[in-house]
C-alpha cells in the first residue's frame, strides 16, 4: 500500500515524464517480489511512462529499512526529480524524521493508555467516547465503511477456494475450516469459526484482495476475524461493533505513535502482536469490560507476542503469516476472558509493554525483520529450492 501510494503521488507530479527509475532498499527490496511491491509500483507509474525497478536488499538507509527512491526523467533524459520516501507501516509514508506525510496535526491530546484510562475513570466514559470527542462525529461514517470492508473481506475469503498465488502453491483453507467447524459441537465450533474468519481475511490479503490494514496488511485477519465472529455469534449491533473498532483503533494508534507497527522495523510483534492487542481490547469493549479491563486485555495481547520475528518464506505473506493471524485471533479472545475474570488491575501497563516492544525491535538483528533472510525463511531456503525470481539478491 505504501509503495503504491508513493508511486501514485510521484506520477501525479510528473505526468510528462519520459521514463521512471525506482530503487527499493533494505527490507522493502528483500520481500518486494513476494509482496508484489513492484506490481503495485508499475500499476501506478506505467500508465505515464516506462519504469525500471532496481533491487537493493542489502542496502539499508538510515531512517527506515523500507526505503524507496523515485527518479523521473524528461524526453532529453534530464533528471526532473529524485525523491526518497519510506513506507513505515500500515500504508503510511514518511520523508524522514519528523516528516510523516499522512500526519495532519495531532488529533489526540493524550498518547498513552495510562492517561486515557485515567481520563475515562475520572469522567465515567469509555475509550470509544474519548475517540468520539477527539475525532468528531464523522469518525462513525468512516468506521462504518471500515466494518463493511472487513465483513466483505471475510465473506469473500470464505467463498474462495483453490491455491494462493506464488511459488509455494499453498492452498486456501478458510472455506474448509468453516465447513468443518460447523460440524462440531458449540465449544469447538466457536474456535474453528474464529480460525476460519481470520484465515479468510488473511488469504484475501495474500491473493491481492481488498482488505483493511488493522494495523497492517500482514496482520489484517486478526481484528476482522474476532469482530466478525463475536458480532455474528452474539448479535451485536453495528453501533456496538463501531465502538469496538474505535477502541481498537485507539490502541493501534498509541503503539504507532510511541513505537512502530512496521514488521521491517520491529518484527512481527509490531504487526500480529499489535493486531492481537487491538482485537483483545475490542472484544473486551464488546463484552462490557471496563477501561481498566480493556487496557489489561490489550496488554496481554501484545505482551505475549514480544520478540516475534518477521521471517516470511520467499517474502510472501503466507508462511507463517496466515496461521499467525488465526492463532492471534483466538489469543485475543482468551485475553478478553482472562481480563474480565480480573478487576483490570495488574503490574505491567500496556504502555510499558509498548516501550519494551520498541526496544526489543531495535535489538532484533535485521535479518529477523521482514528480510526473509533468517528464521523460518532461512530454514526453508536451506531445505528447498528457492523459486526463480524470489532470490535474496541485488540486481
């Protein structure tokens, strides 16, 4: 999403360009072919002029490991513009430190859950009410659109069969899991349905379908899987689901503001871990949890993913990403139950876990942060033939 947005912006500035050169650096280059990054860039730029994409997976620019350099040339081959931009997670872009392009000023006057739940406690409000106060009534129209897209994504995934695109020849599982789940008694059926819904959304992402970053593409199955399941199973109204979405978004924004949601920067703890925290808080909101219990559920959702590496096989968002979404969805529901058994009071705050996650991400070697050069990806490379065109190499 980030590269496509960047390429679209660049194309709009150079409608008269004769040719484009695009260089992908670091993690973005290492996993770019598996993530169809080049396809997204070509879709945006080729209608204007021919494009050459260069791959530099071993070159990491200082600000962020997901770096892109766009160059536009005129008919006389003169350079019109040389633009370096970074894809920092969830489709967001930055031109460097303090230059996040999607930022339109501070929306929230409190940026930690500790402050927010203290405000909720003082005023007798819920987290979603804080979102309403800060965002204004237009947020609910937007979140309704998000919810409709999430439902469509899950349902499209449940109705799709066959193999996922790419050289791994991985079959879709969501439809099969859904059919099998319906044959079990209610206790097992519930867990199987959560698997099916999370798989459905993740498989739609892996096949290039329309999904919602929650908070990222690679972790897009967790929150929809949980919300779709509990909304159908408990007949929650759209209004209550939107309140849960607002709470989830608030939790994700706290992490993005204070740490990162980029797998290339902090590993999969920043993607699936944060998605689990968001879904844990949303579920707790739906089931009547207090702000303290919601914070506790979110804390557990993130804490128990600390240190998770981002090591997609062949750079594809398939192994281990899809299964991680399914397991994180069930863990979110467990975090909700655990927190509601308590009074919400605990020793380690969500904000502290966010700080630990940020430091853990810094300490992780770069090969474990969306480069497909370590972990599960390396084990696969050592025991299998790497498909042509997906090798970890520079052009």
